[in-house]
C-alpha cells in the first residue's frame, strides 16, 4: 500500500541521501538514514531554543541569565513563538517520517507491563518481540505529538491574548505549562536513554549505524528482519561454537 505521505518521504529520503553519506562497516547495520538524522537534530535544536526562551519568559526571576542569549527580555518574548512554530513544522516532518514504525502494537502493551524491569535495568536484553522502536520510545513519540498539539493551540491563544477571553488565556497558561513539563521530563529521560543508559545508541543519530550486537540486544525483531537471521538464537549458537573454531588444530 502506498499513501501520499509514504511517497513524499521516499522522495525526501532519496534527495537527502544523495547529499550526505552513511558508511556501514562489516558487523554494522544502517539504523537512521541522513534524512532522519537531519530532521532529528533540527527538531532537537528548535526544541531547545523554544525551551530556553520559554524558561526565560516563564520565570524571569530564575532564568534572567538566559535572556542575553536571545538579545534581551523583549526579544526573547518575541522570538519564543517563532522558535516554537519552527519546532512544530519540523516535528510534522518527523511525525510523517516515523508514523509507520511508531504504530502501537500488542508487543508494546507487553513492553509496558515489563517497564519496571526496563527502568531498573535488570534485563540486559530486550524481549524477543521488540521491533524497530520499543514501547517506551513510542510512548515518548506520542507524548511529543500530544504535547505539540496542546502547545500549538494554547500557544496561539496566548500569542493573540488581546482578542482572546481572559478565562481562556488563564486556562491556556496552565495547559501550556503542563505540556512543557511533560516534554521536559520526556526530554531528560530521552537524553539519558539515548546516551549513558544504552551505550552504542547515540551513534545511530550521528553516524547513522549501530552494531549487529546492539541491534540484536535492543531490537531483536528489527535485527532478524535486516540481518536476515531467524532469531537471536542463531547468534548465541554461533558464539558458543566460536571457541571450537579458534582453537589451534593439532
Ligand atoms: C539533545 C539531545 C538529544 C539526544 C542526545 C538524542 C538522541 C537520540 C538518539 C540516539 C535516538 C535514536 C534512538 C534509537 O535509534 O533507538 C533518538 C531518537 C529520537 N529522538 Fe532524540 N535526542 C535528543 C533530542 C531530542 C529532542 C529534543 C526530541 C524531540 C523533542 C527528540 C525526539 C526523538 C524521538 C521522537 C526519537 C525516536 C524515539 C526514541 O528513540 O525515543 N530527541 N534521539
């Protein structure tokens, strides 16, 4: 099946990969093509600019030191909605890019039931049914989608507060701040998971590649699809046979 979004994405992916390269060495897999990486970091930069300028407006008392970065207080207030609009537009592209792998499945429901083991890091390997993204990553993605919609609606109401009823402006402030808290909490967890918690993940968004071992450990279904091996068991069998092969023959 081919929708207009998929066709659009295919074209964009092709155009970007002609301008940037991803080198995949032996024992590695391509995880994120150039298009995805450019989008991800553009979204991240616009998000951080919105967040920092938003902090400075939210509590000038605490975050006054941030305003010189944007050219002073009034300039920060002027720029914040434009950074936020840029973030929203870029995120729409990322949304279309990742909509298919972010669909919620029964495997994600099972992942959510194991969340305690995941958070406490007791299981080094993900369960056999985890695909390209796990349930936690999808949850983060959908939290951004809902927060971005809430941000956009309430942000527009706050931007044009001179024509919006006062009670609606007051409600918008509260909802805008709730969305910001959700995004901030998700962002902190996301940085931790994408760097320190799972070594080997960060390079997927810089070089675009991961090791086969990383893929079979964290995303076994995806690994089986791209590496063409039936399951992780194949790897374990191979590893068990390894000492036999390396022993010198007499
Ligand atoms: C600035 C620090 C950031 C770092 C170090 C970072 C790192 C990463 C990495 C390594 C991945 C790939 C994970 C994988 O392939 O399994 C990823 C994916 C993703 N990033 Fe970021 N990212 C950052 C900022 C952001 C921001 C600001 C957003 C959006 C507001 C964002 C949204 C996403 C989403 C939705 C995914 C896919 C789902 C997931 O892996 O959680 N990232 N990021």
